[in-house]
């Protein structure tokens, strides 16, 4: 993809927050920038976090640089249930793919139990979706980075 294609995508609002832009300069140097959805601009991944326009002269050469857009990783969530009488440690949704079942247990990741879900997974895994519908909002989604 060319840099001009990325700029067109920006004007059309097609770039998601935290998307990575990799620019391959003619001298075989790779530069990476992260899209800030709030400010609608790419910023360097250095300690100075300068805007992309501060590094390049907008020219025909720049517009034809080879680039790659890397979409952000989808956010993952724990599902914590808010029910009186349950121990704090055992309030999290666990999904077992092996037998397509769920249980409420700890938030610990294991090889057999899935505890961190994307929003798409919460809708696409049938037992999870149906259980959450039955719970009628008596749960909260807690954003997590990786397995604890």
C-alpha cells in the first residue's frame, strides 16, 4: 500500500485508534507510528511522540512510500458477576471449548478454560451469549491486557 492510500483512508475515517503505520523509506529504514483516534493523527513511537508531519516533507516521494497498516489487537475482557453471597475470587465467567460449556469460577487463565473474551467472542460463543442474556446485566466487563 502507498502512503497516499493511508491519507485517503484517514480522510474517510477508516483508520481505527491504535492502528500501527509502518513506513518503509527508500533507504530501507522502517519507521513506525501509532494512530491516535482522538486527535486523528499518527504519532511516532519514540519518547517525544511527535506527529507524523513533523518528520516528513509532504512530496511525491513521500506519497509513494510503501507502507503497511497493522490493525489494533481487539480488547479483551473478564466477565465479573455481581451477585450477593458469592466469594470475590469466584465471580468470573469461564468457557470450556472442549465440551462447549461455561461455569463461574476464578479469573485465572488455564489451558482448558477461557476467561478473557473479545466483545465479538461474547456474542459468537453461543453458551456465553445465552448465559449473559439470562443474567440480565448482573455482570460487568473488566478490560484486561493479558492473562493474569
